[in-house]
C-alpha cells in the first residue's frame, strides 16, 4: 500500500488494517521525495489463538472432583 504523508492521517485506519494483514506500507513525502517503508507482523485474533487450545484439557468437567480438591 502506498500513501502520501499528507493523506496518512486521513487513511490511518486503512493503513493500520493493511499493516495488520502483513502488507508493506510505503509513505511518500512528495515535497522532499523521502520514502518510508514499514511492515508489521500480522496479529492473531482471539479466535485463532483459542482454536489451538480446543481439546487441550481432557480431564473431568467438574474441577472439584480432581485430586487434591477435597471432594
């Protein structure tokens, strides 16, 4: 994604979303000709993190029946 330094504030939600998806964002200053390039690591949502944890605990549903809880 390429944006100018003037439009950066206006386009900030789109730039943040693109960076979260892992796209490289290039900011161009048209007056000086400088270019700034940045990329962010894509963030994982809670649903993606929780999907890996499903079925990790295979013990009894009633935790008080576990050993050491005085049941």
